[in-house]
C-alpha cells in the first residue's frame, strides 16, 4: 500500500532557517550566561555624562562616601578609567571630562 511513496523532504530554505535559529539561540544563551559586555565588548558606549551626573548628585546631596570613596569607571570610548569623583574633579589629566569639584564635600586625604 505504501509502496512507491516518497518521504517528505526538507527544502533548502527550511534547513537554513533552522540553522539560523540555532545560531541565534546559542548567541542568546551565551550572552545571558557570561554577560553581554564580555560577549560584545565593542558595543560599550562612553559614559562621561553619566559619571558627571552621578558625581553632581553625590555633591548636591553632600554624600561624602559616594563622592570620595566609591570607585567609578569612566569610559571615554577607547579607555576605561577607574577613580572616585574626587579624583576625577581634582586631577589635571581628567580636566577634559568637565567633572566639577564639589565645595560642600571635603574628602580626607
């Protein structure tokens, strides 16, 4: 009765779609497992404005710990610099970022 009938074949388009779906699932699994910054490091954006806002907030709320002790990572596009708001505002090599010194918070040296 089933003699002479052929089995259903998968078309080339279906195979390509299955392969693409598997690749996308693998990328998603790896991204969520190890983190997107490690998987796609070239997508990091400069965060100078974010650091300026965070330091301004720490100054305006007179939070000595946040302004003087919390390390912040400033990304300028090519480099990542780690320092505190106090360091960013007082060191001459960081003056190009425009992070202003805080007059209401005094950091112990």
